[in-house]
């Protein structure tokens, strides 16, 4: 999953859900060992900057883990499943494209 995928997930949330998502980001150990993000850093952030702060704080893999946990809690894990299916489809298409180039 990439930062762009995380951003797409946040765009699927309405404003209230984004607010709740950001509230969960403030909680330490939402994923074991990861810190919370200070409320003052999140208060005025739009979706793009929220992703940037998450990746800066947790790294990309940590941001993905936190996103999955929070989506379960709010509950919007349908978005995680939707993005996973999209990523799988894109990977299959990429493999097909590479195979086509090799067999030319």
C-alpha cells in the first residue's frame, strides 16, 4: 500500500469519520509500540497532510497498520478491503502487461 492509497482511503471518509479517525491517531499504542500523534498536530490538517504526518510519525508500514486498525474501530474496514482488492487487481494487470512485453 502506498501513501496515495492511504489518501484515497481518507477521501472516502466523511468529515465526521475523518475527525474520529484523527482522534484515534492521538491514542498511543493503537498499534503496539507506536506513539500517538499530538492533538495540536492534527487539529487543522486536511486529508493530504494527515497522511503526511502519519507516514512521518509511523513510517509507511506503520501508517498502513494504524489505518487498518482505525478503520476497524470506526467501523469502515470496507475501505481497507476495497483498497486491497484494487491493489490486487492493479498487480495482476501489471504482471499481465510485463508478460505481454516479454512475449513480443
